[in-house]
C-alpha cells in the first residue's frame, strides 16, 4: 500500500522496480498467505472432528 500511495520513498528504488514489485511479486505473496490461511483453517477443522470422533467411540 505504501508503494501505491507513494508514501514509501526509498532511496535507490526506481519506478520500474516498484512496478514489478507491485505487479509480479506482491500478488504471489498475497495468494500464498491466503492459501496458507485456508490450509490452516481446514487442518484445524479436521482436528476438531477427529477429537469428537475419538470421544464418541471411547464411550
């Protein structure tokens, strides 16, 4: 967001570097974060179901 708004003024970073960072690299990091979050959420739900199953079969 800082690169888009122009707030981040970093010496030695050209406008071409900013463009490639925004257009190429940042979307991959965002996608990776979303997929990691979904995987963690799915894993957590799977573990909850497994614990419930164990408690039902133990009785």
